[in-house]
């Protein structure tokens, strides 16, 4: 296998390289030159492979809109309290509309 094919395999096994290219940190030409000079097992690749995970997580956290999340939480709380009020009112009205019940005497039957 020639150098180009081995570099293609290396790049396909490390998709973090693509993100570093999309972010404008490097180009395919620069990466190929590094691969041509140092090969696969050098500390040179840590710059392109390791920090990408931390960067993507920090970008994800930065893109979260906390106000939007708070609005959704408030809406859910309002809905839950509304449902709670409805269920508590129904159970309270069921008790008041039936009135007090007196137990039937044991010795009294249907026809008595």
C-alpha cells in the first residue's frame, strides 16, 4: 500500500481531522505532509486528535440558550400545577356532592 492510501485509511480512522479542517485550523495538504514526515504514531497528531472532543463539548454548552430552557421548565411547571388543581377539585367535589353517608343497619333487608 502506498503513502496516499495509508494516509486515507489513517484519516478515515480519525474523523477528528475533518473537524479541524472544517474549523480552518489546517488543510488536507498540511496533514498529508505531517503524515509523510512523521507517520501515524507521533505526538504531532495529539494537536489534531485529542482537543477536539473538549472543544466540541464547550461549543455545545455555549450554544445552549438558558432562557429558553427556563421558559420550558416554567411551562411544564404550570401545566403540572394545572393538572394537580383539576384532579384535587374533582376529588373534593365528589365528596361534597354525595353528602354524608350513614351506614345501613345490619338487620335491615331490602323489603323491610
